[in-house]
C-alpha cells in the first residue's frame, strides 16, 4: 500500500499548484490561465482536488492501521485526485464533479466503518464533516453556484479539524459544560448551513456565529494552550494551531457582519481568512506528523519552518486589510504572497525530508 501513497500525494500537490495558479489569475495577475475554465475551478481544486485527496489519503492510512487489508479505501484519494486532474486539463465540469462526489461518498463509507469500530464524539464529528463534503459536491454537480456550495465545503474542513482536535484533547478530560459548548457550536453551524439553502444571508450569519463560537472553544480548551510553552516541534505546532484559531474567529466575525455576499473583496475576506488563515495553518502544523505517516519518511523539525508560517500570516493580513479597504493592488499582492508562503512550505518540507537520514524524526529541543 505504501507504493501507491506517493503518487496519490503528488496528484494532490498538482491540484494545489494548479488551484493556486487559478486563484492568482482570478485576482487579476495577467498570467496565462493554462486552459479557459481553470480560473473557475480554483475553489474545487483547492478544497477537493488538494485537501480532499490529502484527507482521503490520511483516512485510508489510518483505517489500514486499525483494520489491515482495506486497499479499496485508497479509491477515495484516487478519485479526488483524478477529479482534480480532470478540472486541470479542461474536461467538462460534470466529469470532475462526478469523480469528486464518488470520492466523498467513499470517505463517508470509510467513516461508517470507523464508527463501527470506534463510536465517539470526535469520530462522529469527522463523519458529519465527510457527509457535508458529499452534500456540497452533490449540489455543485447539480449546478448550484460555488458561492453557495462553498460553505458546505467549509463545513467539511471545519468539522474534520475540530474532530481531530477533540480526539487529541481527550487527555485533558474535558468537563461536561465544555463538551456541551462544543456540540452546541457544531449544531449551530449545521443549522446555519441548512439555512443557506433557503436564505443565504441569514444562514451565513448563523454559521459565522458558530465559527466564532468554535474558535473561542478551541482557543480555550485545546491542548495547544499548554504545549505552546514547550520548545521545538511541539511549540511550532501549538503556534500554528492557535494562530489558525484566531483566523477562524476573524472569519466568523466577518461572516456575521457581512452575511451572504456572493463576490468581490468582502467575499474574498470571509473565505480566505478561514481557508488560508485557518486551514493552511493547520496543514503547516500537522505536516511534520502527517507526511511521515503517509510517506514513511521522517520529517525532522527545523526552525526555518517559522518562515513559511510568518509569511502566511503577514500576507493574509495584507490581503484582508486590502479587501476591507477595497484596494485591489494590495489584495493582488496579498494573494501572491499567500502562494509564495505555500511554496516556501513545500520547499521547507522537502528539504527537511531529504535531510531526514541525518536527523532524528522529531527534534523537540
């Protein structure tokens, strides 16, 4: 099974690079679009082509560890990756939608198996996230506009991350009120999501309230509050997490204030504070753990990792302030530097993994 992991990871990275290119073209950089429909595919490529492939691969690896012999689970990242490639080469949009929808259906099936093995709050939270991805992909395939579908995709990533953090925070023995607040935040987000079907503006505001609530919960109860006092990799991961939670809260506030905007700088501000600030910070923090598990190669911590994290936050701050001031040039440069931060992350990650034979897996201090 390890043999097929690297090609699947490469497919996800190709979707990431193409999605970034498409996003920068959408921002107004006068670069060739590679193929006419690529700019429109920016969101699906980033969320499903890249993150769907990586998350599907991670779940397949995790299920294989619990219950060996389930090679079919790798169909999830394969289908997501193929869906991304179909969008890149310009095949009709329904082809990509069908492939990605099948990938999300496979992820739901994986979580059904996981729930049979381990029925807990965190596995149920992640399973609901997978279901949101499936629903969002189905609506997209039926021709719903991306500005409405995107909140279902956001829910997929939010609940996946929240569920993973809830799992890792079990050592803290959360109080019953803390657990109730978490479930209330998830429930409120789902209410807002369903409301967007009938009333986009009100639904986005409700969902934004839930995002702010969950951001506050994560800042208050996540174990990162304690591990940030340590050193090396442990501290780096904690800083990534805590900074990401702040961006999630900012996105929630913007959604509450701005509501169901469908295009323009305010729309850009709501979405990219969560997709770039929150989600990418989570990826930066978890990469030193997830990538070795997937590839089987060590990835030692290096202080240079702070360079891509710092650039990510600086560039997003520039982009957000430019969005709010309606300053197109600042928004363009903020978006470009977002991309540079991600490329720097890829370079730093590759450098660390190439030098792994000379360095221990985790260099904590």
